[in-house]
């Protein structure tokens, strides 16, 4: 009876062994298949791509700052508003600028008239020299006649002496007139009214006053969206104070921070697939690598890390990689904002590009031409002021 009881567990254990071996075979097969799949995936897919989710949207934040002191009387846009290049954003009180501009206009007109007087003085001095030359010639002729008469005894020696004195006086007057003519000519030689130094100085003063008047109106340098508005009506602003910012969201880029070990095969120009947290993987953006960073973020921080210490621990550093969007239409359909999180995946198949830029830039990275025409109307006003104060002396302003 005891023998029969002890043999029952052995029979149950033997019955379970085939099932256990079968499960172990399945597990081993799954591990092998998984390992093979991983190796194949790495060889065919993973090793040709580098990805990071430490990436953020960045862009130009154009600060709107006054160039003159003034009181704010109008604000043309608020946070989130879309503005085009040239739209008025902030207006300052123009009273002081208008007074200064009128004063500069009066000074320019007065200077033009004074310079006209200098040219007239030269003309008068030339006429005076001609008169003096005629007087000298007449005195010479009188003295020559009296010399011949004195030799014949027709006139006295005293009369001859008076004739000589008259000639000396005429010659002295001519010399004085010639010196005065030369002095006057020095003030206008090789110039016309518009190129005279006094007029140019007055024109520069007028242009400065006009520029101050123009700068009472602050316009958008670029097309974009208003952000960070802090200015208020009635506020007394100083030059350089940040009043608001304009962000051109159609010209944003990506700063992706890759581990330094991920940069081995990364090159400029490689395509990048970008997805955002806001839209998810359903929306993908096309991009390319514009530049690989020239230093880690810690190297350019205000207080760089000091690693020459006894408790140093090696940490894999991250390098900023700039990625630009290659299809602006995608940003129109699915706009991004500065600071948003992104996922970037760089395609490493093409390794022909350089790791660092090889050529110097041939055009500005970012620019605006909104300020180039500020003085165009000022030049028209200057020409009109000069013309109105030239009267009939128009020939003095011709080149």
C-alpha cells in the first residue's frame, strides 16, 4: 500500500515534463526570433537614423524699441495680433519733434539766403576790382602825361608829385579790392548752393530733425505676430526700452539637442523628419540639417562647468543641431509657436555633406528694408526749401 502512494507523484511529474519542455522551446524560439528581428531592424533601419525629443521651436524675436524719448499716445497692435511689415505699432507725441523740424526748416532757408549773399558778394567784389583797375590805368595815364609835361617845364614838380600820389592810392585800392575778392571767393570756390558747407550742415540738421519726427511712429520691421506687449498709453518711454516684440512664425527653425555620440555620422544637409507634440505623429514636417553646433550648451553658459575637481563624473554632453523647415506650406497648414516641443529624426544615409560650414554667408541671415526709405521724403522737402529760397538764382543750384 505505501509503495503505490509514493509512485503517484512520480507519474504526475513525468506527465508535466513534456509540457514544460514545450514551453521552454517556445520561449527560446521567441528569444531567438526577437534577437534576429532586433539585429535585422538595427542593420536595416535603426543605424541609419538618429532621433531626439530634446528639440524645440526657435525663431527671431524682433524687439520694438524707441529710438527717441517720448510719450505714448497710441498703440496699434496687441498680443497675438498679426501685423505686416510697415504697420504702425506705437505712436509717440509729435509736438516737440514738429517744433524742432520747423526750426530746422527755418535755419535751412536762412542759410540758403546767406550763401546766396556770399555769391552776390563775390560778384560785387569782382565789379569793384574792375573799377579799381580802371582807376589805376587812368592814374597811370595821367602820371605819364605829367611826366612829359614836367620835362618840358609846362607843369610844376608839385603837380607831378600829386599825380604820382594819386597813382599810388589807386594801386593800393586795387590791391585791397583784389584781396577782398580773394577772401570772398574762398568762401564759395568750387561750390554751388546745394554743395556749400553751410548749406550741407543745415541740410544735415534738417534731416536729423525730420528723422526724429519720423521716429515718433514705430512700425513693424517684419511681418509676424505681436508678443510681449508691455507698453501703455501715456507711458514716458526711453530709447532702447522693449515695448513689444514681433515674431515671424513663418521663419522659425528647430534647435535639436543630440548626444555627442549621435553626431558621428550626422552631416549638414541631411533630411530630417519632424513631428510635434501639439499635432502628434499624424502631422510630419520636412526639414534638413542647417548646422551642427560649434560647442555644447554648457560651454557657452554664464558659469561654465569646472571639471577640474576631485569629484568629477563624466556625463555625455549634448550638442545643438539647427534644423530648418524645407516646406513652408506645412507651417501654413499647421503653424508652430516658439518654444514648442518637437521630435526630430535625422536620416543618415547621405554622408556627403560637411560637418562644419565651408563657406562664408553671402547674404544677411535676417534683415529688413523698412528703414531705408525714412529719409526719402526728407530729401524732397530739402529740395523744395532750397528752391523756394533761391528765387531767380536757380543757376546756382545746377550741377
